[in-house]
C-alpha cells in the first residue's frame, strides 16, 4: 500500500504516486471513459488517492467513471488553460459539473509555456482565488515548465500547490537545468507549498531508465509526489510497488522499460496552418515544405500540439 504524505500545508495527504490522466484522453491513447475509468479505479483500489486531470485533456468522463461509487478519499486535481477570468470561471464550473463534485480539491493555472503567469495570467489567478472564497475550489495551484515561475510560487501566498516539470535530464524545462528547478522546488516546499512533479520520464523519453528516473525525482528535497500516466493494470501494479519502496518484479519492469513512444503526424492531411508549431513550448516542431517535422530530441511527448490541430491528425502513440 502506498504511504500517504502531507501535500505541503494544504492539509491534504496524498499518495506520492498521483494518477496522471493525460495519456488516457484523445491527445494520446484515446481510451473510452469506461476503459480509462477502470484503470483509475484499479489504482484507487491499490492505494493511489490523487488524480490529476485538466480541462485540456478531456478526461473528466474517465475520472468520473473511476470515482463512481468509490468510498475512499480522493484528491481531484484539474487545471485551466484559460487566458482570461471569465473563461477560467467557465472551466471550473464545467469541471464541477462534469466531474460531479461540489468542490474541486486543487485547480492549477495551467501555465506550462507561460514564463510569467503572475503577470500574464494575473486575472485568472484572481478569479480562481475568488472561486476558492466561494467554496468551489479548495486550493489554487500552478503548473509550469519554467523555473522562474516555480521559484515565484514560493513567495505567493495565493498559490498553495505547484506542479513543476522536472526530470533528470531537464528535458522540457524551458529556462535552465534540472538542478535549478530542483532548487526552486525546495524553496516552494520550505514555504509550505505542496509539490507534485510532472514529466519525470520526460513524456516517455526516459522510459528505458524509468526506475532511475523516478528515483531521481522522488529523491529531490521538497517533492511530495509525481503524476504518472498509466495505461495498464500491470503498469499500475509496478508503479505502486516502486512508489511503496518495494522491489517491483524486474521482469515486468524490463518489459515496461522497453516500450517506445513517439509523436505521430498524419502529414498527408495537414493544412499547413502552423498551429501545432505555435503550440509547442519546447520548440520541437518546425514546418518544412508546409508540413510539421518533429525534433525528437526536444519533444517531451505532451501532445499539446495535437490539441491545437484543427484536423486532429497529431497524437502521441
Ligand atoms: S512536439 Fe507536441 S508533443 Fe512534442 S513537446 Fe511539442 S507540443 Fe509536446
Ligand atoms: S496544426 Fe495540424 S493542420 Fe495545422 S500545421 Fe499542424 S499538423 Fe498541419
């Protein structure tokens, strides 16, 4: 059973293994709500007690299915990528309705590629704080790929939880090396912020060294948990064992670590609009002869480019 630990000063105890739902949705594996919900429920039964989703992921039906009838305490976390306060409010209201909750435990400003969310998303942060006062949100958070933004959270009382991108190669961090992100994380934790990390495996790029990569992130001072996308019961079992400090089955881990993921673009159907290139904060896409080409060394397999493609022809597979 995964031991629960305090998420900073929030009063929430989370399992260090947080179920990341991004891969369940249309941006990646595109599982049905029944299939995705079954996996979430399996993890909850195994002791995972925190589920990470986002407005952008379109996985609320999966989460709702996984929670249906479950009696244990579960921390439900979502994110809004809204550019303005009205849209942020609409995203939260939609989350409440689609997830079937009276209150959302944590809502992050989904600021992956925004260097200074305290300036560029100030209105959104204020609106989330307002909705917290209205009782619709328990805690306001920030998710970011920027060291500078994570560092700022330490001195921002309105942000109680931070969801930083960190992995041992630093892939996907937009403004410095992993050591500096680690230092920003430590500062946040010392200030009482809850910290759970994302992209410990760089979206699958580090899967061949998954155990060492998780150990690196979990070993950083101030990290309370890691969101991990999981697509099979075998993978959930292996991660629960790993995050519980047990020795997971080496044969299963070898199998998991041999998987490969990639960005699939059906270029024949591309209309050369360039939306995907603009959506990629990692600078991994360029248009060559009007068609997107991915630099695999820079791509963290987040699938966010796919969300901006009007032709729905980009997926992480
Ligand atoms: S190319 Fe797409 S999947 Fe890769 S990092 Fe950029 S947005 Fe994410
Ligand atoms: S967003 Fe879609 S249609 Fe537009 S350039 Fe990219 S792949 Fe082509």
